[in-house]
């Protein structure tokens, strides 16, 4: 019989540095939430793909500390937490493990399935979520004097991987996340789009021939020229020069293998909304993860004295936590010392018991060496019981005399 070859175990391949350094996130909820908010949570997980746990299951027993402790092992840097109260639903952005935490109040939202249901030709493709989206911030302003806006800008930017213009591959950019801030109402509108690049100046029939996805039906035309010049109502070819110039770029790289987008050729960029839509406003900014000094609050404004008192309370609470932790460690150390001392005491006692058992075994061996007659006498004597209180029982006396004679 032929000898089987041993399968060589292949070592696990190390992930590239770009993937390891990319910001990862958890999208979870706390407390009971409605079904609509649960669907919105799943849509936000789709936005954050592929650097998020898309199938993460949250149980009632899980706490924020559990996720924070796990985050260091999984290179998770951010958490998006959804909560719902009787007033409104909220979305919190937390930087792990030390904060800060930004709280948004969700004013209105539209789910991804509702956005796609309103489109005549919904743009759905599973390959869209293989790469992170391109973040576009509108109205935030890097030179804004408002610290809350600066903090929001840095938080949203750091939640997505940075793009190096020199090494970026345009074929990997499939999505766009747009955040636009209204300076008058201070409301933020979140939109999620799919990016599609197409060559300029081609009819639908010519585009089908160029891309080579499907061979068009030319049976209804008398000649090839008629087919090339035919414009159907679904065609995206436009004669207006001003409209043609909108969204046109010269590509420095080839985008797609069969899309017809060549290097140094003009192509049009179009966005197709894939949802969700979220309209929200900033409510609170605080240090730490959902527990710390409040840096900004929309509805509550504190005086300098109240701020000082709040800082004192936070310091006292932190000191109390440290003292309890030290006391706990001291109690654990004391118990361990006590257990080790008890073990040392029990060892000599066990050794003495073992030696006594050995002596008893030797005694039993000596008894076994005695003659059988003495053994029988002893057995009879041990099995016999005497009732000393009953002196008038003659039969017992006779039995006793018989045993003595034997």
C-alpha cells in the first residue's frame, strides 16, 4: 500500500500594514430599540464595511466595558452606539478606549431599502462593500473657530482610512459618504452614494459594444450607422455642452477592465444613492466613554462654579475607583497568602497520617500470622455480646462458661 504524504501545514499569512492600521469599529446598541432603528443600525454597519464586525451579536449581559476590553485585541478604535428614549433616538460616536464621546440626536432617517425602492433602476452590487467609502465633508471647515465643529471633523475623518493620492487605486473607490453641515440650523445630513464611472460621449448601444457585457440586439436596425446614431429615451448621451462638462474628469488611471474608461480619456462620474439618509444634530460632547466631563451641551449651559464642582466630583469618583481597586487587589493578595499557608500546614499532617496508616497495616500483618484456633476463639469472643444488667439469665451464663472452657 502506498504511503500517504503528510500535508504541510501552511502558516497563517500576515495581514498587510494598511489593513492593520486602518481604523476598525463596532456598531452596537444599548437598551431596547425599535425595529426601524435596528434596521438603521444594520445600514450603518454596511457603511462602515469592511472594517467593522458586520455580524456582531449584542446580548443584554454585555456592557460597554466588555467591548472596550475586546477592542484592544481586535484593533478596534471607534464605537457607534445607538440608543432610544421616549423623546428620540440617539447615535453616539466613541473613541476607544479614552474617549471623547459625541452624541447626536436623530431627527429623521430613511432606510436603505426605502431609498432603493424609490428608484427606477436601483444600483445594487455586492462588490461595493469590499472597500471603505470615500468621506466628503461639506460645510465643516478646517479653519472654523468652533471647537465642537473641529472635534466633529477630526472624529469623522479618523473613522475612515486615509487616502494617499500617489498610491491610491481608483478602481477600488466604489462608494462615497457625504456629510453636509447646515451653518444656520447646525444640522448634519448624512448621505451614502455608489460611484459609477462611464466614458463620455457614447450612446447606450455603443457603450454595450465597448464594455462587452452583453451583445445588443441589432435586428431592428437596417445598418450599423443607424444603430450607432440611435438615441433611445434611456440613453445618457446629452447634446448640451454645458451639461456634458458637468462631472467630467480626465482619468490618470484605467478604471475597470471592461468599462471603457481609459487613461488620459474623459469620463463622467455619477452618484447613485444607496442609503441610508440620516438628519441629525449635535447634542453633547464629553470626555471618556459616555462618562466624563461635559465639554459641550446644546440644552444645558453651566457657570464656571458649576464646572469646577463637576470636575471635583469626577476626581472624587476616580479616586474612589482607584482606592476600591487597590483594596480589592490587597484582599486578593491576602487570601492567596492565607491559602498558601494553609497548604503548608496540611502537608506535615498528611505525612503523619500516612505513617500511622503504615504502622496499622504492620499490626494487622502480625495478627494474620497467629494460628487459626486462636483466630476462631477471638472471632467467637468478639461476636458474643453480654448483657451485664440481666444477672438472672441462666442460659447466658452457660454459654459464657462453654466459651471459657474452649
